[in-house]
């Protein structure tokens, strides 16, 4: 929804410039008549923008949001990336600073607070008028974005790839602009607003910072440092720094110090798997089980794509032993690996215990796992409605051949999850079958480990604004 590549000057006709001058005067009068702490209402913002009138809105060339190739009615106030000129305040906000100040006053007064009670940081505000954006991704923005639509309309919710359809009419709703999203069909007048931070918000020239802050934007700096709110999102979309990896290694040592693994697998039939993706330390992990000779630990090779599979045997007393431990390379040889894995699972004897885990990514982003893989996993107890294993997502499973769908212990995190599963295999002597006792699944945020759990990254409540806006 955000203006990823705004031209240095918004496209406008003589009529558009004339009506925007009226909007600027209305905004100046409103600011002069109200105290510094007053917040415009939704109705007042609507009244101000209705002065533009249908057919007179400025337009933007945004080929990523429309399939017609024609400019769309809208404007971005605040920080944009102007081709050939770099990051700067948009031309429309430079020309209409009072209108921009009313809009930012409204945003800062109505946007939900962050977890720590701070204002939501934004460097830019995209305003769209009466058009439905096609499916797209805001690649130049940091992910967290808020959307609201106002006006007399029905429909027009925001479809998102991860949350489904969000009803954003007359209420700010949080979404990830770095994931696919699109506007649902609507009828009537729909003006939508997207508050977001451009990826260059902290690398600006000092005069640009001064101008943006003077207009009311609260995410503008020139020191190259991230606001605390955004540090998590930067890390989640890249890799850990050397400093962060050092902290992560310390956490791994702490979790597995001394005989921690042996102590956790104290009883017959106990098994565990711990794994993490490439974002930290290029991926890695281990699998372990208690056999007749004690705990046997199987290391997962760092930066090894596909799914690691440990196939065990279990005797009538519940004693475990290793039958096979290998990596199934769905990443490079998806079709062959799928056929081999399906054949292997079908050939397993009923009751065969299995441990599975990922030490980088199960599959390529452009070559996701096929249905045959999930069908094979169901034979080991995966649920029928198991979520798809995403690219570079942490995932692990403990099950056995013939386990009822949903009976296995399975968990999936994100690319920044340190995942641990613990379970116990046993034998139902009366039925002469394997059984698994679910013990626990632990999904630890690697980001929390390296930057602290108190990091300010989420809103406390989407429905709770900073303060109530005054009534129109």
C-alpha cells in the first residue's frame, strides 16, 4: 500500500493545485483554532480531504498496485524515495505542510501504542482515494504498518497473506507490509491511510530530518541507528550480526551445559530434538534419545538444507536404538527426495519411532514441499490440517509409523525460532504397539535471546488508541 517509488513531484492539474490550496487553508485554520494537544477526529480529516473532490485528486504512478498501468489517485506525505534524488520529504507534503501536520496530528493521536506505551513510529503516510490496490508487497518499507479506511463505503477490507482479511474501516489495524496484501472490492467512498516507516528513515540528511519532524513524523534520524521498535524486524528479515551470534552461542551453551541433555532424557524411551534455521549461526541443532547404553546425541550439520530424519527401533521393553539417520534433500532434489521419502515412510514397520527436524530450510522458496510429503508425514502422526512448512521456518516433529493423524508432537516457528521438542516413546504391551507421550514443545525467540525480551516490538492492543480524538 505504501509509495515505494514516488516521483519527485506528484502529478497534478491546475484544478488539483487549486483544491489542495483550499485543503491547506482549512488545515491552517484548524491548527490555529486548536490547542497543541488536540487531535482531529476521523470526521474532520474526512471533511478536509473531501475538499479535493472526486476527479481532482493528485495521482501517483504505482504500477505495482494496479494492472492498468495508469496513475492512481492518492498521495504520500512524509518520507519517500525520489528516483535520482534519494530519500526526502515528498513534494506534496513540502507544498502542503499544514495539511500534512493535521494528518500526522491525527495519526499520532489515534494510532495504537506500542507494547511499552510509546507512539507507533512512522516516517510516511500513504493516502489512497477510491481505488482497490492489487496484490503486492511493500518491499522498500520496514514491515509494521497501520491501515485505516474512512468514508461512506462498504467492503474494502485489506486481504493479507498471513492474517486473511482485515476489517480496517474507521479503525487502525496492524499488518506486515512486507507480505502480500491487496484491497478487497468495495462500494462507495473509500479513503485509506497507511502509516509506515521507509527503510531509509534512519539514514537521512539533517535538513530532511528537520523537515519531517517539523511536519509531525516521529521516525526520522540521520545516525543510522534503528529505533528500538524496528530493530527486531530488521533482524528477522536478515541474519544475526557477529555480536548477536555470540549471544546466541552463549544461550546454546547455557541450555545444553554439562549433562543437561542427559538429565532431560532421564527415562527409557525419552527423545528430544532442538533445531534452528540459517538466520542464526547458519543453522544447526541436534537429535537425541535414551537407548540401552545411555543417551545418544545426533548432531545436525549446520547450513544443511532439507529435513533430517532419525529412524529408531523400539523393542518390547521400550528400549530405543538408532536404525538410520540421514538428511532428505527436498531443497535441491525435491521430486526425487519426495518419492524416496514417501517410499521410505511407507516401508517402515508399524510402530517405528521417527524424529524429524530442520537445520536451515526444508525447501526452496520457489519450490515448496508437495502434498506427497505431507501425506507421508500423516502416516507418522502429523495432523491432517498441518500448516505448510515455510521457507526457512523452524520445524520439528516426533512421531511413529501408524500414529493417528494429529497424534505426533510437532511444532513450527519462524526463521528466528530456536525450537525444542521432548517426548517419550513406550510400548503398549497389551496391544503390542508403539505409543508416544507428548511432553513439551518449546519455541524460543532468537530475537528475544539476542536483544532482550523487553524489546519494544508489538502493540499492546490494536483497539486502544493513544488518546481519544475529539468529536467532530
